[in-house]
């Protein structure tokens, strides 16, 4: 089993859900749910929150978590993750979003193993897209090559079944968790954005445009992204019901 580190980038600003990492109607900070869940992954050596905000730093320290203050000028969570990764000893780093706290811990272990392979540059997850999400630009879709690596990511409805005038059966929704070899992560943040990445506003397209191989593994279950007050209410109900721990 490959020992790996998990980095959870967390920022305070959110247009639709202010101070999102610090929400705690469940009795725990939202970022705490992500940290504690990641710590359950087999083989994980450490879980580090990367933030530029003093309030998030204080919250993480209050529950005994490890936290690193990062440059506030980072353009993305991945670049924030890379700043922390530069000083880590672990050879593989998994980037977990703090606002998607319902991932399966064992999926992180599988991603780390895939990212450690020399023929893979990045590893990520996907699951079958729900019919109601197929046309939503906020749900990123991915199509695969025959070997299970990513051919393309898009906010569009892909692949499109022309004969039935709808998204094809078995279309996949991307889950925004990434695993890198540490040195490859540091290479990644130096890549140019590229035309497609700019058009779609999808940073993973930077890697594809540069010719990188992105292994796409099946997620154990769909991710619950928390972007709005309604999303958070659903998460709180899930926790209170005992269906998510």
C-alpha cells in the first residue's frame, strides 16, 4: 500500500454560501467532516488543511487538525495544494475539496495507488450521471478512452446520443478529487491554462491539453457537493438521519 498525504484546500469566500468551511449546524465544521473522513482512508499518512484564512486555521486547530497557512493569491485549490505539497515527505498527494465531504475514504487509497503508477500523471473519479444532471453545466462530464483514461471533460452534455436525442446511457459525472505524484503536482501548476481550459473553466483540461494521462476510477458513490444553502441543508439532514457519519 502506498502511503500518501491528503491536502484539503479551504477558502473563506464563497458567493453562494459565505464562510462555507466554518458552517457547523451538524456540531462539526464542514471542513472538519472532510478532514475526519479523509483520515479514515487506508494508507493515509497525514491530512493537512491548506488555507489563507485565520478563522479557518483556528477552527482546524480547535479540533486537532493539521493546517498550513498559504499564499492568498492562489488562483485555485490545486495551486494551494501544491504549495503545501512542496514541503511534504509523501510521494503521493490527494487533493480533496472541503465542500465535498461525503466521499468514500477507500476511494482515496485507490486514487493514490493509481497516481503512483509511472504511466499515469493524474488520477481522479467519476460515477454515472443522474438523468436530472445530464444537461446541467455545473455537473462536469467526462468521456474515457478504452484504457480508462480521460479523453475529455466538459460542462456540455456528453457523450450525446444523436439517435435518441439525449445524453448517452452510462454518461459519467466527474468527481473533483485528484491524486498526483508530488513532483507531478508541482509540474501541473506550472502548465499554461490552454484554450479549452479557459473556455470551459475546467482546470483539469490544462493537463489534457498538455498531453497528460488522467486515470479515471469509478467512485464508490456520487459526491455531494455543497455550493448553496440548500445543498448544506441536505447535508445536515443526512448527518442527523444517521445515514452519513
